[in-house]
């Protein structure tokens, strides 16, 4: 719109230079005339536009403020990575140390190895979670196929409940059941199946798998809610048509329910990929101990352990910046992938 | 338009709220100037406390009657998470009204620098006891870089003991303590060295399980609460051989050996292997890896554990009058080659101090309270939870014929029995009413000038006499040929006193402490893994892997610092010994020098 008006203006100027005697250049074509009229009208209403723009801006202002408060303001915390900050002494009186902490991160292979292991853990846990992201989908379908309504509701309630239990309590339950003197070991010992208690919690075997199982137990029911809503929204005519074609229940699931749910699934999958590095720390924090620490320490937990546990807040800040770095790396990778496969880039 | 009005409204409310808060804050600050002696809740940030919340019971009643204060204890030990609580409260600018915290490794100077504690000098006019420990408070000043004033009073100060004497009473801080009744039943087998304990404990455990019929009795039970530079439990046996920790270094009390804990075939690896041997012999509680101190302590109380690194754990939990009368209890069973490390008495106090919070109200009253804690009455009343002073005169002890004796009530509760305090003393169970500050102001083995005896009742003639009466002690004395543990250790030259120099580690470079952070995580975790390895070769492998990893993490530059600190500590021990010897023999020396 704006460009059209400029062009017409440009034409007018060219005409003027061309040596025509008219003071006001007459539009040549209908298109030019229309554009000129519009420009005149808009020039008159500039005040209105401004006010309208401010109103629209005010509408998004609260969101912008939130974004600034929660996404940009915390970036100032990165300052701590360049100082030698020791808690009771304020930052203003701390010594500026430049890149010292970043150098420490890479100064010896053992340290690099630790960070590498932490990244592997982070990727493994997130990867496992994404790999199992279709579980809630199947669970929702299975749940939907239960014909007894009461039973279905009961199952749904029971599987959704764990989502509302905090990880601390989950650990308390886990401890009561799986510690060396816990319920499970006692039971097995009393049945004379084992003679020595099995170490479920304090061993480094299958840590990733165990953590995955816990998070599945906690999140399965909750994760399926979205799909249940999706199933309810599927057009019943599709099923009727399938029935007319002679499809049995299983075929209906394969050919109607799943294809209809896939868009929902992909949206959720995308969201979970974008949350790749934010696999949280509370679960791993409560389950960590000397024996499984090597495999349970994800990035967030590592930053906490270094900063709060070992009292090296500046160093922990430097490590946490790694997360942003990896995120940018992931973004570039996904962008490249998207360009290659769809021809359209995300950013 | 509507937006504007709405915005104006929001702002108006906001401004009003801010003004309300700020005026409230003003109200607070103006009230702090005068003390109307009304009931005041004193927040104590206490690095030693193992209890969080309001002080209850008889101690609460005493201080309420005396100062009209209630104590609310904020305990980083209970909150857990390392220094998180300290950091967050320090960042908020107010640790507490009273601060009990270490002043070593630069912590004290940070407290001063960031304005969290205040000089007590302006409030000292009515106090009597704080000034007695000027040597100690001056020493604190020196360590925290202050020229003058009273910034903090260290714990465990003494007046009447010299630094070469053990600061402990009848029992050392460390020692191999066994359930003597079971040790007797298996025929007092000789224990030549640490590793022999495994078979002895195994026999004792079998015996105990056979007798009680319950198989949840384990000879050893470990816990991880106190792990820092190393697995805390694994340090304890090294103390049987005269070592104590300085960072990653184990230093012998007499300065004859300084050893890194990562040294191959060193004393630390030896104890890890000892734990592992014990684990493989099936005498280590499998809950060790997950339990905390409280859980473990209750196992001691119930007689489920047969070995203790410390008398103040095993004896305090299990040697009740009742058990002792039945001949049961923890007593020292000597390893033939041991030389137990003992902390010398510290005229300049220990590394923890009590200080006045800068944001406190009614500071005068608080300083008076702190002064009282250092008075004989306060020392008696504010003993810590494990084997301290005698308690309150009139309740737990009294003076008879010029000598202090425990009352029946006192004798019962101090031996660990649970009894309720009479209502006029505040009611509630005695043990719940013990001062939760857990802060020893004056070493309890120092002499109370009023009675002429120690604050610690076990050293009283009446108690020593009584102690000799019960079958447990009688049997022990008969077998060992000495009347008390200290006497036995001194007679057999099994005690190594690290002179009480109050050496304080200097502030550490933050790069070093960051390195230390990742190294100690590795060491602590590997130590636990190695202790609970399924075979000796696996244990050795974990340990040697650990050495490799920490070398990769650059332990050498941290060790350099620790080694220097250990040697400085040794030097300061030698210095203070010399100083006191000079004091002792100043007259004879002057005659010598004239010759």
C-alpha cells in the first residue's frame, strides 16, 4: 500500500522533471488514481491511525512486559558469570574476572568429561521422553475403547492423580517401597525369592530407564487428556462410514482414530522438542545419590549442584549459559532440517 | 480512555500499598531504639543447630524468665542444601538477630564486610563475662581483619586448661567403641589393628543376632549427612591413628605426617578398604547409603548397632543407667597400634563464633543474653545435646557438702533416659528442652570457679565413684587396668594431642573452591561406591579410577593450598605450645637467660 503511493509520487516527480506545465500531476491510470485517493485519505486520518495503533499496542503490552520480565530481565543474571561473586558480598563489590569461569569449564579433560556426561544425560532423558511420547496417545485410545463408563472414569482418575503429587512425595513413596528395607525387598525376602536386598534406588544401573518409568507413571494419565479431547472431537460420521465399509474396531482405530489424532500429536511433539533442554530438575534432584549421580545429573541439576551445593554461583551461571548455547545450536539444526525437508525455514 | 482510568487506578493502589509498607517499615525502625522489655522473638541463625524452630521446654523457660525472649532457631543443617540458606538470607541482608557461624576460611570477614554482624562494644557496659575471653575475641578480630571491638565470641573457650591438655573429659572425641557386653561374650578377642575389627565385629554381630533373634542388627551403620571434603565416616578411623583433616589432607596431630586422601595405599584408602571388607562380611547396615543421622541414632538407641566411631554417639545413645546396670554399653576397645587424635584445649576457642546480627532489635538485651551464655549459670544451662554440662542447678544437680552432685532426676536424664521436667521448670521432656543452640560457650571440662569442679558432671568425684559401681564400668576397668578411658590412653601412650592453637584456615581463592567443589563430589561419591563394592578388586578399581579422575580435575593445585594450611596449622600448634611453656616457666627461663 505504502509502496504504491511512493511510486505514484515518484511518477509525479518524474513528470515534473519531464517539463510538464501542470502544477499537480494527473494520475494516468485508474490504479494510480485509486492509490492517490487512498494516500490522501490516509494522510488525513493519521491521527486516528496513531491512536488506534496505541490501543493495539496497549493490548499486547502486558504480554510484552511479561516477556521482558521473565525472559529478558533474567539475562542480566549472566553478569554473575563474569564476576567472582561470593554471596554475602554484593555484586557491586565483587571482583571482575572476565572469562575466568568459562576457561575453568574447559581447562581440563576431566571437567569436560563431566560436562559431556551431563549433556549426554540431558539428551538421553529428553530423548527417551520424546521417544515415548506416543504412549499417552495409545493410552487415550485404549481408554476410549473401554465401554464400561464407570470403570473408564476410575482408570482415568487413578492415572491422572499422580500428576498432582509433587516429586518429593513421589520419592517418599519410592523410598518406602524400594529402599533396601522397603516393602518390595521385604516382600521378596519373605517369599525367599532373594536373600540379599536389591538396590533399586542406590545403584547406577538403568538409571535413565528408571527415571523414564517414574516420569511415565506420573505423566501418562495427564498426557492422555489432550488426546481424549481430540477423540471426542472426531466426527462420528467417519466411524459410521467405516462401519458401513465393514471395518472392525481395530481397523477403525487404525484408519480413523489415529489419523485424526496425528495433528494433535505432532503439535504436542513439537512443543516437547522445543522443551528439549528443560527436562526439569526436581525429579532428578530427589532421586540423586552418590551411586546414581553420574547418570542422573541433567544440566539443570548440575547447575544447581555446582551453584547451590558447592557454593560456586558464578561458575554455575557460566555453566547455565551453556544451556542457551545448546538451545541455539538445536534451533539452527532444526531450522536447517526444516529448510531441507519443507523448503521453509522457521526463523 | 477506559485504559487510562484503569491504569490510574492500578497505579494509585500500587502507590498506596507501597506507602503502607514503607510506613510500616518506618514504624519498625523507630521502635528499635528503645527496649520496652516486652516479649521478643529472637531469630538465631545457627550453623551448629540440628533443630529448626522455636526453642521449647526448660531452657526456653529459663531465658524467658531472665530476658523475656523466645528463640527461633534457623538451622542450615536442618534445611540442608549446603550453603543455600546462608546465601539466600545473606543476600536478603539479614541473617538473624544472633548469628552462630564459623569464622574460618574467610567466612567471618565476609559477615563483617557485608554488614551482617555488628560490633558488640557499645553494648558491653553491663556485661561481665565476655571481657574475660579477650584473648579469644582478639583472636577472632585478627582472623576477620578487624582492629578492635568484639565482633564475635568463639565457642569452647577455656580459662584453666593449657593447650597441650586434651579438651575432652574422660572420653576422647574419637575412638573405637564397641558394645562391651558382646565383646565380653565373644571372649575379649585381641584387636591388633583396624582390619581385625571386621572379624571381631562379625562374631559380635552373630552373637547379638543369635541372642535377640532379630536379624536387623548390624555391627556398623554409616550415614552421609556430614560428608564434605571426603566421606566423613571414612575419616574417623584415621583419627584412631592420630590424623585429622585439613581440606583434602590428613595431617597427623604432632606434625610428623601430612598425607593426601588420594594417596595410594594411604590411610584414607585403608579405611575405605576396611569399610568394604566389613560390607562384604555382611556387617554394614544396608540402609547406610540412604539414612540420615537421626535414623542411625535411633538404631544406636535401640541397640541395633554395635560399633561407634565416637563415644558421644554410641555411649550417649545407649549407655543409659538401666543398660549400664545390666552390664551393657559402649566402651573403648583398644586397637593395639592406635594413637587417638585428641583436640587440645583451646584458650582462644573453636572456629565457630556467636555474633550480634546487625539488623537486630533490642541489641542491649541480646548482648546480655550472650554474656549470660558465657556465665557459669549459662554454661551449665546451655550445654549441647551430646554429653555436655550438668544442666540447671536445683533441677539436675545441687551442691552437697561443698561438692556438686547430680540429683536423681539429673542422673537419669543425663544418662539418656527420657523423663519429664516438673512443671515449675517448664514441663515437657528434658531432652526436648535442651538448648537447641547446640553451642558450647565454655569448654565443659573447664573449672567452674563457684564449685571448683568441672561443668561436666562425669568428672565430679561423686560421679566417678558412681560410674565405678555399675557392672559395665567395673568389668571394663578390670579388663583394662585403668579407671577411665583417658587414664588408659594416657598410660598406654595411645593419645596424640593436637595442641589447641585455634588455627583458622585463611580465605580460599574462589577458583580453588570451585575446583574443590567438583573434586569433593567425585571423592565422596566414589568413596561410598568403593565402600559398597561387591569385591575387593572392584573397590580398588573404583578408588584408583577416582584418583585418576580427581587428578584430571586438577586436585594438585587444591592440595597445594591444603598442604600449606596443614603445615601452617602445625606451626601454630608448635607456637602456642612454646608460648604456654614460656608462660609456665617464665621465672626459670629468665634465670637461665641471665647465665
